[in-house]
């Protein structure tokens, strides 16, 4: 009987010691785990708080973590690429077409006035008088060639040229009066244009109309 009680006591002591050992081991593991977590957190804090990492890098790291969390939660979907093709505006196309039209008109008027000037100077040289200054006429032609003349003046000049080609003297006279009132070019250039088209009215078109 005494031997049995002794054995039981011994067994109880062993169980207690085993439980104590297991609890001690578990406590040591948890303590070591918490210590490791604390060390990791401290390292991360030291890394993030270290002066070597710039604010921009920290901001990017925070943004990256936030995206990872949102992606894990299924809140972020994969971005799809979008193709942007340039489509010119209707107003821009009309403006480009208008500028092209002005250039074509200016070129045709330049050729027309050059031919008219040559005929005018040839006739008036034989007659011994001329109302057109050659130097000023050359300046007018240069302004047409360099496109320094206003678009409104180009339109008016093109209208005068069209009426000359139609041999419509009456409408040409009215258009010439309108040109004098609305022209934006210098007065001496306006005077040269008026003289050249008046030359068509008085000397060239009547002869062509008779023919």
C-alpha cells in the first residue's frame, strides 16, 4: 500500500512537471514569437523612418500596399487600355479649307494683276502718261505673294477679277466702288488696284465686247 501511494505521488509529480515544462515551452515560444514580431515591426519602422527613404518613396510604398489590399478584397479590377485616335474638329477642317482657298485666290489674283500691269505700262508708255507708280505696284504684288494682305481684301480682289472674266462692266463698276470703301490695304495700294481695274473697264473690255 505504501508502495502504491508512493508511485501515485511520483506519477503526479511527473505529470505536473511535464505540464509545467510544456507550459513553459509554450510561453517561451509565444514570447519568442512576439519578440520576433516586435523586431520585425521595429525594423520596418526603422526602414520607413530612416532618413534615407524619401517621402516620395514612402508614398509609393503606402499606395502599393493599399492597392494590394484592395486587390485582395476584389475591389480593384484589371485596367484596360484605351486607344485615342485624333479626329480633327469640323471647324478646324473648315478653317483649313478656307485658308487653302485664300491661298489659291491670292495666287490667281497675283498672276492676273501682273499680266494687267504689263499691258497697262506698255500702253501708257506709248501714250506718255501713267497713273500707276511702278514701285508701289511692285509692293502690292509682293504683299500678295507673301500673304501679308488681309483675307477680306483677297476676297474683294477675287470678286473684281471674276467680273472681269465675265465681261460684266456694270457690276464691275459697282464692285470697284465697294472695294474703295471696304479695302483694308494702304491707300496707295487701293489707288493702284482701282487704276488697273478701271483700265479694264475703259480700254480692254469695251473692245472685247465689240468683238
